[in-house]
């Protein structure tokens, strides 16, 4: 707006003329070309790529066919443009994707998916705009299931950073085949590329939405984390008999009080117990009578200040024998605090082998 105001000449600087010849009417396309030319000359950044390609082409052709505009015409066009901007009371996102994003949570996922498919099938819509907006996880099935030629076309149409991320997630041999296929795409015609895009959009949008964000073994593990040890062991034994592979995945996702020495850095122990009530901590440490639980209790005491450790040992001695149910509840509370710290990014757990868990 500032750039437009600067070019408006004052009435005093306009040379007087005996008679101003009538100017031919200016079309809306010519006015758009004038505004775009002016803003580009002033260094403005215009998101012209967001326009449909046929409008981009029409605007470019119009600019290419114009030569010069007198100052009076320029001033009239600018004033009209500013007046239109100031008269806008409400704006809409523009495009079906923007509308769906605005209505997120207000329309059903199935309706949103159907609308995206219809928009992707439009004669004017570019299917690759929709594909480029999807995250890497949504695009990975294409990279593993489609032919290397289709994958090569998709990588060529994506941003370099996203294409590199997708390629990096593939096994070496398939990645090499797709990279070679990219070198063979030089002669492919635009309509073929568009048809490939339309097919991929239809395929990607037809994928059913997941009801749960996490994998089944992660959900089972999260539930068992909060379950008593006896129930946890029974469920794991049953899972091992029914599906050994699933049971192994569940075991890897479980984190218990006994896992603290192997999964938590010693320097993080003070942070771990900071959010736990003193009485709960004492109950957990006093009730840690099993070999693994006792090792975890010793690990906690060894990685806090000597003064605090002595005070806790004194309270543990006074606490006496702890019921198994109370001890398990206290240990579960400590584990829940560890998981909360992990989810908040304040704590990074290690794998059983001593390596940091991947995010």
C-alpha cells in the first residue's frame, strides 16, 4: 500500500493542458497487469504461483502485450485498486484446500477427502500442488508400491528437500533404481505428468484415515505401563503364545520402574523425582524388594545429592514393610512422570542397548 501511495502524483505537479483527449477504457486484465508491474517495480513479493496456471498465463500475456501507461491512467488504476482493498469486509481462503483447512474439525474426514478428490479431478487444478502439500509419511507408500518410473516423476515434481528425505528412507537398491529413472524423464510430456499426478492424488486421498495416531504395540505398551506387574506379565505371556512378534514389539515399548537404570541417564534422576511427591517416592523405594526393582531404587539414591539420599533412607527405614499394591502404585506414578517428561521433551530415554530413542 505504501508503494502504491508513493507513485500517486500531486495535483500541483500535473502539467496543465488545454484539453485532455479521452482515454480508451481499460479492461480488468489490463488493470491487473498495471498493478502487478508497479508492485514488482517497487520490489514487492507477489504470490502469483498460487493462481491457477491459466490465469498466470493470461496475466503474463497481457503484460507482454503492453508498452506504456500515462501517469493519469496509472493514478486512476491505483486509486481504484486501493478503494477496492479498503472496501473488503471479509476474505475467504481461496481454493478447496484452504476451505477444508479452515473448516477442519467442523466437517467429517470423509467429506473432506471426497472434496479433495473432486478438486484434484478438476480440469484446471494441478494435482501436484495437492501432492506437494502432503507430508513424507503419507507419500512413502507411493515410493514402495509404485513403479520406479512413477516414483521418479513424483520426486522430480516435489521440492528437493522433501524428495531427498523420501529417497533417504528407501533401501539402497530401490533408491538407486529410482535415481536412475529420474535421468530418463527428460522426454516425458506435461500431460502424462499431469495424468500420473491425478492418479496418485486419487490413490492417496482414497486411503482411509487412521483412527489412532500410534501403532497397536505402542498403545498396548502404554496400557501395560500403567498396569500392575502381575497383570502385565500375564498379558505379555499370553501375547507371546498368540503372536511372538507382536509381544516382542510390546516389550520394547514398555517402560517400567525396573527399566530406570538402563533407560535413564544418571544426571536426569533429580529431574525424574522432582515431580513426584515425597511420600510416593518413599513408598516406591521402600517397596522395591525384587532384584530389578531394588537395583532401580539403588540407582535413584546413587544419583541424587548425598543429603537427600540419606534423608530418603531414613524415611524408608521408618516406613517399614510396604504392601505390594501400594508399592506398584507408587512405582507406576514415577514411571508416569518419566513418560510425561519424555513427551514434554525434557527427558530423553535410552534404548536397552544404550542408544537414544529416535523421536
